[in-house]
C-alpha cells in the first residue's frame, strides 16, 4: 500500500533522514522502531507532507505522492495521529468526533462512523457528553485515534500512541490498534517506544538508526535475533 524509497528530509540545514526505504503491505501493522531522535517522527511527518522531502519517493497505492499537499493525502485516505493528544479540550467527546468527519465522504457516513468508533472504544460512548479535557490520559488517546478514524482512512500512522500511559491503559490502546487491523481492515504504520508491545502487535518491523534503516523483517524473526535486540532495541 505504501512505499518509501530513498527518502531524505530534515529541518533547515539539518538532515535527519538519510535515504530510508520501506514497504507497508495492505492490511498489515508495520512498526518503525529505534531510539529517540533517530528520525522516526520525521519519517511520518514527511510521508504525511508536514515536513518537505528533499529527495526520494513516496508511493501510495501505486501513485507517487511525494510532493502532494497534506490535505490531498487525507482525501486519499491517509491520516496521521501525532505524538501527544491534540484535542479540543473544551468540547465534549461527541463534538470532538464530529470535528473529525470534515471530509465530504466522511460527512456522508458520519453516523456509521460514530457507531464504529463507539463499538471500538465503548468508554467513549459512555463519556460522549463529557469534556475531552476531563478524560484520563488513556481515554484521551483513544479519542485522538477515534477522531482520526472519522475521516474514514485506509492507512493510518500512529506516533507514540502509548506515550505517558500506565501499562494497563497502554495495553488497552494496543488491543484497540490490533482491532483496527482485524475488524476494520486498516493498514497501520506504528512508531512506538514500547518495543515488546510493538513486536507483539506487528507483522513487519523496520529499525531506524541515525536516519537509516539498519534492519527489517518479520516481527517474530527480529524478536528472536539477539544481535538486533541488543544493538537496536534495548531488550
């Protein structure tokens, strides 16, 4: 579904990505792992169009989208859930979700989408009239993901979805992420610091280090590799 080829980008004169390439197959969960500061978020931002690519190609469903503006990528079914919870804290849960259904195709299916996200995150249905700012950290993260789903994406990128969450709550978020694949058929590119949870949830894994892909393969194979685990995953 998504192909990244020899991608280079950065900020100002500072180059962050030094030619990583990766493939994300349709209907899969692919994790991008590595220490902090190696370019994982930059790669997601460059794919989404928030950071300008310097060189390389980005292919989505057979079409080159390297320099396509972000709003066009959203219309094609690509969405990014950034690090942190960027919610309208003064609005309630229901209002936040409706704000996500701003595309014409999403507006037509808004009631269907609401039913879908409420089935995926039942706690949000219980909190539908509660202000987003009063939710727990885990509930806010679920709402952030749910609002992105209201655009009816086919491909979703998640940047550190379990950041700052208690282990139990993080587990709930990861279970929801797996359901995005199994029940909704979404294709997912995941950036996450919880290596063990990422390996358990993913089909394929790419390890980014100093802006370059250092290893990739099936999650189960990389998990078994002592060299990879010690050198790049810290486990």
